């Protein structure tokens, strides 16, 4: 029941809104502002914990300065994916050179796609159903997770996919149809296959002859796909001395023995069948189709257009592609919603109770899906915020805009706009995942901004095979001790290092010595920790850093024997038997942790503890030690052989 409400004045001679269009448009603007504000908070609070946004921002920075080679990639970024849309966006990035420009484009693609969905639904179902479906789309969990994830050019295809459908089925316009087919195909190498499917399914029209559209879409999709996968990308990779195979997507179409898609499937039918029936896919299908109450099945022709994206996910060996928590599902959801429109449209000629049943089922299932995913969404958002964000920002401000720097993931996006930036992950893994040859040599950079508590680093140290973990440890150990770093700033595990001389550098984070420090220290009571370590002494090394509220602690340890176990110090500040602060710290920091300590070695480490404002009074510092490798607390034994779980090792007074 198409709407025919009175028209409002058009804001141009090209666009004319009625009152319902204006209502839908206003909702889209409001949602855009809401998400933009939220994503700004994520950006400013170092919430981009992966490196995808940073590597694409670095690629755009390089393109806007005349180069295809970004330092984060270590190669031409088009050797990874056929994301030619980046070339068209380069002038925009030149004018607004910020990683958040890319985030905004992703958000705009999704929200604008929602409005085009409304126009399509309004034409077939009327304005009420159209607005409801638009709201469902803009709040659909897979789309929300795409927004809070990093950035990928594939997400920009969303608006173009909707416009291709709109200018083929809703308001046919051959020129605009061609234009948006091309733009969509330039976003990534998997999208041209979708455009090809637009053409295939156009050979089965119900009302209009679409043969011209069909052949056009097939030619555009096939041409760009073949050029990308079999000509341009292999050529670029061969020029870089890399394997001519492109990426995991190509494995579905082309193997090392040059087998094509059909033969590849035949040869791997057992493996593919086990993948299709896997628990990954059962959960993936449930999360995607249950919210629609399986109504898209009644729009099967439209649903099949997105089948390459569905197969790409369900046949992948990568777990991330089998979930809705990354960006992969967001390019499939347009087809689910378009097929839902077709399914609801199918009920128009049926008894009213069928339409009512479909609508109620959709409302209930969408609400349940949103409600079940909301806690996961909130949990991910809450992890963006951290009390040390001002400290991180302070360290960032000390790095000159053109300086070369190596850093952990959380800082990459805000440092991406420079010629020489490198990921610390490449250092400890001794590899760059974008290159096929092994080994990684870090240039002589001027700055290092490292979070030694980086989850990617700790994950590799604790969850890898023993030999790999030892190699990672040795590499970060050599990185710190062999490059003549000065400590410019340090707060807990976050450290800014530099080779540029400063007037007052901080003491080294760690010093390894084979001889005792002073006789006075050795006359103190020694605290034995398990079978491995002696705690020798703890001092407040100098006056607290009042503006940042940092308490500088100096620990002295002694290794009694070598161990493979990682030990965690738990530091508590206590006043009047009440715990004021509780912090965890890996002994020796990650780069000099206990598996690297030699027998009889003494270790002095400076640790800068971030503390709240302390009121006047007497405070105690208690420590306990947890064995991360064996998942147990270590016994603390004093000189009288008395055992404790935690022990007061220092008392200090805060005066008025």
C-alpha cells in the first residue's frame, strides 16, 4: 500500500520529501549524531584495541602524500585487498586527515543505507512498516557491532548495495544503477561477486524486463572481480616479491594448483560439509536469521543475491567470520532486510491474519535479539574508558608529529598520520602479516610508546607454545636493552621511551645486576616468595609526582633459581585496614619477566604507581604474589619462616 501523503517543499529540485520521509530522515540524523558522539568517545579514549583503523588511516595518509606504501603495511596496501575506493577518497582525507574521517564514512554508509531501505520499503509496504523496518535495521546487533569495531572499506559498500537495488527495482534508472554497481565493486574484492549476483537474479523478474540491468551487472561484477583477483593483485604482489595468491577469500576461487572454484569445492567436499555443520555456523545462522523470524525465506530471490557473502562466512576457516561481532555480517544484513520486505510484500494478497502474524513474529524476534545482544554491546563499550586515559594523552602529546615511533595497538590509530610508524606486535613476532617473507627489522625509530600490559602481547606470551613464548620474551627483552632508550615518562605498564636526549630522564625501568646493591639492603629481612624469588626491598624512590598523582616505587628482587613461570605482584595501598588501591604488575615488566632471570641475579625495577588523591594519614603497602603459569598464589615466608598470603612491606605518611 504505497503512500501518497501530501508533499512538503523540496529542499532542492532533485529531492522531494513528504512528511513521513522527513520523519524517517530526522530519525536517521538523530541516530547519526548519537553514534558519532559515542565513536568520538571511543577514539579519544583509546578504544580501538585492534589495528585495522590504524593501518587504513596510515594507508590513506600515504596515498594523500603520493605513496601506495604505508609503513604499517610495509608494502603496497592494495596487495592485501582490492579496496580501490580508497583512491577516490584520497582527496577527502587530504582535506580532513584524521582516522576518524574513516569512522565517519562507515557510520554515514550504514545510516544512509537505512534511509534508502526506508524508501524501498515505503514503496512496497507503506510508511508505517517502512519506518519500523528502518529502525530495526539501524539498531540491528550485527550493524551495531560493525560500528563499534575498527574500520574496513567493505563497510562502505552498504550504501551502494542499497542504491543498486533502489535504482533497479524501486526507481529504475540505468545510469545510476551502473554508477553504484561500479562504486560498490571498488570497495573490496568480494563485493563484485555480489554485483554479479544482482545480474543473475535479474533474469528472473516478476513484473519488469531487467535483461539490460542483468547483463550490465554481470559484466561489471565479473570484470572487476577478474581484474582484481587474477590480474591486478597478483601483479602487485609479484612486484613486491610476495606469493601471487591474494588472501583467504581467494582460497574459495583459486588454489595453489590453480584449481577454480567448482573443482576446489569438489576436492574439499568433506571439509566443507564439516564446516557448514559446525557449531560456529549454527550460532552464526541463529544470530542472523532468528531476528527475522525466517521471513526472508519468502524473498528468496533477493536473499540469494547476498549468498556469496553468506558462503564466504560459513566456509571460512576463520572464527571471526562466523560471528556478528565484527564487520563481516554487516554487508549481508542489507539482503536480509530487503528479502524481509519481499516476504512481507508477499503477504499483501493473503488473508490479513497472515500479515498480522508475520508482523508480530518479526517484532518479537527483533526485540529478543536486541535484548540478548545489548549486554554484550554495553560490555564492549564500557571497556573503552580507563582512568589512565589522561596519562596516555599526555604521553602522546610528547611525541613530535613527524617523529618515527613504534607502539602497541591502542596508540596506533592516533599516531597513524605519519610516514614512519610501526606496530610493536611485529617486533615480538618478528614478522609482518602483510608480507609473505619471514622476519621483521625495525628501523632506528626515535620513540617507543609501549603498554607492557598489552593484551595482544600477554596473549602471545601466556598462550603460545613454550618455544614461541621464549622467543617473544627474548625479542622484547632485546628491544628494550639493546637500543639505548631513555625513559621519558612511565605510569605503571605504560612507558614512553626515546633516543632524544632529555634534561631529566627517569631512571631505567629495570636494571639487572649480578652483585648486591648495598650491604645495608642485604641486612634487611628477606622475604622468600615460593621457591623462586626473594623480595629484598621496597622504597619510595623520590617525591610523588603530584600533578599526575604518581607514587614512584623501587623494588629489589633476587632470583634464587631459574623458572619458566610468570609471576604477578599484587600491590595494595591500605589505610585503617581499608584497601585504597589494588594494582597488578608482572615482576620485571613483561620484557624482563621472571622466565628471563638467571640464578642469583638481582633485579631493580622502578614502578610508577597511579594513585588517587590521598588524605593525610599513615598508609601501608602490602604485596602478594600470584603465579600466572600455575594459577596459584605463592607463599610469602619471612626470616622467621612464618608464611603469609600477603604482607606489609612499606609504611609511609601523607602529611597535611
